[in-house]
C-alpha cells in the first residue's frame, strides 16, 4: 500500500532537475510550473501588444474588441482575424496539453503524445482523403472524419505494440511506422492531385489563420465538454498509474477507464486537427514541462499542462506573427511548434528512465531453412524475371508490348539507368535495415529511424531553395552533408549511453520530426520548386541518368564488399550487451562501426532516389520469414528482397497510370506498409 501511495503522489518516469524532497512546497503547489506558465504568458502578451500596435492605435483597441467600425478595415481585421486567432491558439494549445497528459498517464509512457502515437497523422490523413475524394462526407461534420482517422491510427499503433505490453519504446516506434505510412499516403494524394499542393501543405502544417469567430465557437463546446469529462475521470485515471496489478487490487476496471481516457484524449486531438491542422509537439512539451516544473500528482498535471500548452502555443503563434506580420502565414504555426518540440525530445532523452526493453530477434519462433541456398536462388530467380519485365515490358501507343529489335536500344537508354538505380538503392536500404535491426535487437528498427534519410532530404532542400542553379553535383554534395550531419548528432547523443540502441532509436525519431518540420515550413510556402522536391522526397527515379546510376551501383558494390566483415558482429549483437562483451567484443566500437556502415548505405541510396521508406523495415522481415536466420544468409536474402521490391515499385510506378507516373518510393511504401504491419503483428 505504501508503494501504491508513492505512485499516486509522485511520477518518476522523468528525472526532473528539481528535487521535490528539498522543496516540500512543490508537493502541494507546482511552483516551477506556475512560474514557467507566467513567463510564457508574459512573453506572449508582450508579443501580442506589439502585433496590436502594428495593426491599430491603442486608442481604438476597445472599439475593435467590442463593436468594430465596419468602415475601418484595421478594426475589422483585429476583431475578425487577430483576436479569433489568439483565442484559437489558446484553445488548441490547452487541448493538446491536456491530451498529452492523459495519453502519458493511460499508456504509462513519458513519450506519449499526439505525434509519437500517430494520432495526429491519422486524423489529418482522414481529413485529406475526405476533402480530395469524398468532400460530401464533410457535411456530416469534419470532427467525425478526424475522429475516425485518429482512432484508426491509434488502433494500428496498439496492434503493432500490444505484444510488448505497450512499452514506451514499442509504442513510439509503432507510432513512427503509422505516421510514416499516413504521411506517404498523403504525399501520394498530393502527387496525384498537385493542384491541392499549397492548401494541403499549409493546412497540414497547422495554420491558425482565422477570418471570423466561427472556429472558436466550433471548438469551445467540444473541447470544453471533453475536458469536463476528463476532469470527472481524474480519480480513475490516477489509479491507472499504479500499474495493472495495483489498479486491479483496488477494484478498478482497467479496460473501461483506459478506453474512456484514450477516447477523450483522441477526441481532443481530432477536434484540433479538424479545426486547424497538425500542431506538432505541444502535447509532449506541455505535459513534460508541467511535470518538470513540479506537477507530480495527476490532478496538478491536468491543471498545469493545459495552461502551459495554451501559453506555449500562444507564444509561438505571436512570435510567428512578429516575424511575418500579423496577417501573414508564411510560417505555419504547427510546423514552428515542431521545430521547438523536437529539440525538447532530444533534451529529454538522457533524463528518461527507460529499461533495456528492445525486442529480441532471437525470441522469434520462426522456421529455419534447411537449405538456405534454395531460398536465395528462388529470390534471385524472381529478381532476374522482374528485371527482364521492367526493361522490356511496358505500355505504349498500341498497348502493352515487349520491346525488341530497333525499339529496344532507345528504350534501354531511358529504362536501364532507372532500373539500376532502383535495384542498387533497394539493396542498400535493405542491408542497412538488417544491420539496424540486428544492432538494436528490434525488428521495428530501420534506417529512417536514425534520421539519416531526413538529414539528406534537408540538405537537398537547402540546396534547391538557397541556390538559383543547383545542379546534381551540388544537390549530391548538399544531401551528403545533411545525411552525415544527422548521423553525427545521433552519435553525439548516443555516446553518453555507449550507443545504447533504445537511445539511438528515440534520438532518430526526434531528428526525423525536426527535419520533417523544417521541410514542411519550406514546402508550405507554395514555391513552385516544392513539387520537384516532393517528387524527390517520395522516392522518384525521374532524374536518374546513366552517370548517376553508374555511380550508385559502384558505391553499392564497394559497400557490399565490406559487408562480410560485419557478419560475425551481427550474429552476436542480438544476444544482448552482456553476452557480446562476454565474448570479448568491444561493444561500443562494434556499434559505432555498424552505425557508420548503416549511414553510408542509407546516404548513398537517398542521394539518388530520395528518402525511401519501409524497404529497410520490410526486406529483413521477408528474408527471416523464408527461414534465413543467420546473419550472412539473411543479409543476402534481404539485399535480394530489397532490390526486388524497389525494381517492382519502379516498374509499377512507371506503368500503372501511364503516361503519368507515381514515384517508386511511394509505391513501395503503399504496398509494403500493410505487409510490414501484418508481419509485425504476427510476432
């Protein structure tokens, strides 16, 4: 009972810098959280006054607030644009802060938030799909569409992480997979309906711009009613923090209250996304800052997190208006909050008390191939057949035909570089994924989780937007710098924990979110170069020429020659740190060298065909399902499977909607995502 009371009164999932025992007042009054909230309110109020002065003389402020003069456009803009935007920022920030706190309490996960569990991505995708494909459904209420998408995403996350008891790392990685897949589908919609590019990006980036009070009035009863319901559930939600056994001993129906708490949190998130789009990391930041500020009890957190969330989003939004003008929306507020929230997640990593909870590959009860050579030969045969189809068989003016004779040479000069680049990139990503999964012992790991692909994409973007004539050599150099800069940051974070796998994975999640936010800010401007960039980001092989294909193939060949040197380590690493060190291996050095190899493989493929997703996750699973258990045969199988998937994706992308094309990376993601989720759920 004493232990249960301690859990009820204190939350030790974070190691705050302030010791509560040294300051007993913090046990009753969260002075640090109150002070932080006051500082944020002061900064936001000062920025708001500055923005008001720019728009309207102080003598007219009361008139603009109460009864604006229709003949004075300045008063109209303040009353119907500036003030509603301020109100919406307060409401949405408070709602996200409350939702983040409830998610963390119900899931017992200090990293749970609307972004890390995929809920925001699901709600946004549902609204985007409905807007583009079935706008008539919005007549029934956009909140229902957003709720359906949010609950679908949450159900997918639960399905992927349930076998690990919803542990923090498993939930965050499952949320990453769901968010990536939802983002890929959204990108596919934009590619196919490019006329919606600007509006979808701006909306998805979280735009708080308002034209009247309708959004405020729409949000107020919905958020208020849900917040009241959460307040009434405060006691049962507090008991959930005891853990399953402790809560059951007190007669708490766990299933009922967990579902009720999650439903309320998801409803808050869905309402916000339906109103203004995705606002990144406010839920995580507000809940974490409230806890670090001294709010130990759940009741204190339920009060302080919404206050801090509202003040935080108010501050960021007013800062955006100071930078771009009160009526400007060049920098979407949601993307700017993600720019602030991702560094917060990086800062929290050393303070998180996470056990080594990575999933063991060795615990999978999968068949072992008696003759792995036959399985490899079968995959190789399929790859050769597919290569022949990709090079020779495609639609033309007279339907589907095999190219031959005089037709073959000009077609090969166009098709062969793309096929070679897709093959090499898929093979490299597959090998990188295998090395990541064996390094971490986690079958949900992938090169994307390290943030290397996102870093390369950011470097590419900087080159496109900052240079007037950025040719392929410049783009290649910029992407290389971005990829290895991301790797250096990840290694710097991991060094403090001897490159512990769970820390590296979470650092990669934060870096990916940070880079994605930067990309979103630039693409939301509506620049015509955004479509070119989007095609590259989604894994397009459009721009691959013979020289690029030859260079990529040469790099892949050289890296594959080095791969056998890592096989002994890859066989041992899934056994765990103690076993590896007991065999006389320098664990830190082995992890570092494997990470460098992963970075080289990922960067080389990303430079040519963009940051492809799910190949590194899926190909090792396919090889393992074929019974390839040891590192070397599984690596060969994964390489062949990755090449097979990417060649097939490129061929389908070129021919499915001929003469239009779909980027190969999108095809691979859209096909492979459900397959991957099915494979993971069967573990």
